[in-house]
C-alpha cells in the first residue's frame, strides 16, 4: 500500500526547502536537476524504487502524475 501521508510530507518538506533557498535562508544552489527532475527528490526515488512494484495501481499513477506536475511547476518558477 502506498502511504500517501508520507508521500505528502516528503513533498511538503521539499517545497519548504525550496522556499527557504529562494528567500536566502539556506545557502544552497538550485540546479536544474534538483528542481526539475522528478526522480531526484526523496519521493521520486521512492516512486522509482520500492513503490514501483505498485505501478499498476491507479493511485500510483495519480501520485506520479501530481509529482511530475509539482516538479514542472517548480522548474517553471526558477
């Protein structure tokens, strides 16, 4: 079973991390790979790793779609 609470938490933390970098609170360079690549973050690695065994489930497909959209939106705002 995909734990959506964990998945949402990972992305909430990732989004907050990006905001802190954008506002100068954290000194870290945002690279195209770290923002745009939906496989580079913790959730993306999980989706491509252990969770991929559940890729036949509609909930996996939906999460994957939202995840890609999140990264594309963040990439467009860079």
